[in-house]
């Protein structure tokens, strides 16, 4: 029972933390929000990516990895899997929503590496 609750907690908290980590810099900035069918904030966060987003993702994964000490790959993928899915859904709705689709997916991979590294460091730092 504890194992299932822990996985459910990661499955619910990780995507929310990931989304917040990427979108908080956009919400705090005064830049223009790019139009998108599902999430203009997310498109703006990915298209105008900032190192602050990567740092927030890393710190969120570090905290989640230290708290749960599960497989860092699972935590990292759970935090960033929502981004390529939303990009693909937006492309299905409007093909013009992400003109630099491959660059967006590469950035999602970079975000994934950041979260996996943070989760691994969090898991190994607390023993």
C-alpha cells in the first residue's frame, strides 16, 4: 500500500511541479505571450526558454528525489512528459502552433536531463 501511494504521489506531484517550474518565469515576466490552442503560457515558456526554468526544474526534482527516493528516471520523466504531449496535441489542433517543433522537443529532452540529474542528486544526497 505504501508503494502504491508513493507512486501515486509522484505521479500527481511531479507533473504539477514540472509545469509550475517551467511556467512561473513566464508568469513573472512581462514578455508577450505567444498564441497557442491549448496553453499559450506553455508555448511561451518553451519557445522563449530561460535558464531559470531549468534551474527550477532541477531544484523541484532535487526535492522530489530527496523526499521519495524512487528511480530518478521515473521522477524525471514524470516531471517533463506533459510537455511533449501538450506540444503534440497542439500540433494536432493547429499545425502552425509550434513552428520550431524539433527545437521544442530538443528543449524537452534538455529539461528531462535536468530533472533526472536533480532527482538522482536528491536520491543520493539523503541516506
